[in-house]
C-alpha cells in the first residue's frame, strides 16, 4: 500500500499545472508519466526535479540518447524498474536500438561485478592513475 496517491493531471492548477504542461510540451507526450504525478504531492519537489531533469538531460557535450543510456545504466545498478523502463523507452525514442540497450546492460553488469571485486579485494590504485 502506497502512502501517496498520484495527482490527477486534469484537476491541477498553479505551479503543478505549469510543470505538467511543460513536461507534456517538452517531451511531446499527451499524458504526464506517473513519476511526476506522484512527486506532485510536493509542488516544490516537482518543480525543482523537473527543472534539474530538463537541464541535465538536454543535449550538451553528450547527446540526449547517450544521456538516456547512462540513466538506464544507473537505474539498472540501483534496481529501479520504473526508471529502467521509462528511460529505455526514451533512449529508443531518441535512436537507441535493442542491441545498444543490451550491450549497455552487459557493460553495466560487468562494471558492477568488477567494482565489487575491486572493493572486496581492496585493490590499491595503480600509480599511473594517481
């Protein structure tokens, strides 16, 4: 049983409506995803998170598809099914293929395994990396 309920986008006004409208316009979608509906329980968190997400995920030195793939990789590591699914869909919308997602997941799994081995064996940093 969840503590919070999603905010109905048809009943919002003020700051929440502005952010919901911006999400739909920016992402070119008709319905606000559940993530945003739930965090809209706190309008300040909604506004702050959406503003940060827009800034970080826009095209920069990295293209938007690469940023989505990185987001998926972190979500795989953190075990966030919602984020894995939503950002995989976003990555594919921006040009990623299933093969690219599969390869990225393999790299993520390998990196996590190697990271744990490094930590477990307490591997000292090579001088050339200092």
